[in-house]
């Protein structure tokens, strides 16, 4: 797991190198639930709930399993994380 300092450094260094978003999320930095939880100082459970039905979040895996627990891996594009963060700031 990357530390908070490593993640913040990655955000700062990539922020200046990035071009404005063009609607193509594939070229953006994607964050795991754990990374967003560390950055925002929230629990992973809270971050999962925040991004559960958010448009643009990538879900990998099958949500349905007949006899076993279903696993879904989520990756959050940077622009989606920023959108949710702006929404949360406005509602606070």
C-alpha cells in the first residue's frame, strides 16, 4: 500500500503535467478505494458507499456469485474523484 505522502506527491507531480480532461477517462490516473480513503481520511466502507453508483467508476468483477462471496474491484478516475469531492464540499 502506498503511504499518504506517496499518493499526495503523485497527485502534485502529475497535476502540473496533465492536459485538461477531454472526456477520455482512460488516460487519467485511477485510484483504488484504499487510496481515496487515505487521501480523504475516511474509512474504506465510506468511500465504497460514496462511489457505489457514481457514473465513470470502473467496476471489475462479477457482482453475482451463486455459492461464494462476489468480489468487485473499483477504480476511480481522477476527474470522478474531483467531481464527488466538489459535490461533498458544496453540501457541507
